[in-house]
């Protein structure tokens, strides 16, 4: 039996305004959202909640996005993970390559739009 329950996106960013913006975009597309400002808290949520997609910032204190992705993948969890960052274009291509190497499914730059997120959803959640 198929569930009509909306899919849940976990949003991880140490900037509350970015989390709020991402929540707005995802919820306007019909998703449930859970958010946190901590990679460590995110791991707890991933292990205890039904999460369908992860959107994580790269640069966060204590556990950065790369380390979070490595940790999730070491748990053999196959949730689609999107890494996003506001890093300048000079290092963006290196971050994109590293993100994919550590197990991210996609990379997106801040600021992002609803259309950017819709494209990610179409590619990774349908």
C-alpha cells in the first residue's frame, strides 16, 4: 500500500535564516521538513526519524558537511544527500568534486531558488 505521507527533508545549517528559507521552499513544494544547526544532532535525527533527503551546509562548526556525509555513508544509509555552500566560485568546483567523492548525490550553491530545489527533488526523490 502506497503512503500519501509527504516526504521529509532534513535541513542542516548553522544559519537560522538559511534553514528558514530552505524550509519555506521545501514546504511550498509539499514536503515536511526537520531542521537543525548541528551535524551531530543531524546524525541523531537520521538514526531515529524517517528522513527521505538531506540538505546540508558545508561550513559548520564541530562537524562540517563533508564529515557529516562521510558519517552518514559509513552507516550504510542511502538517503539522497545534497551539499550546499556559499563558498566563492574559485573553490566551488573543488567542493563539488569533494562532495561527490565523499558520498553526496548533488551539490548546490547558495543562494538557491525553489526551481533549484525542484530540480534536485526531481532528480533524487522521484
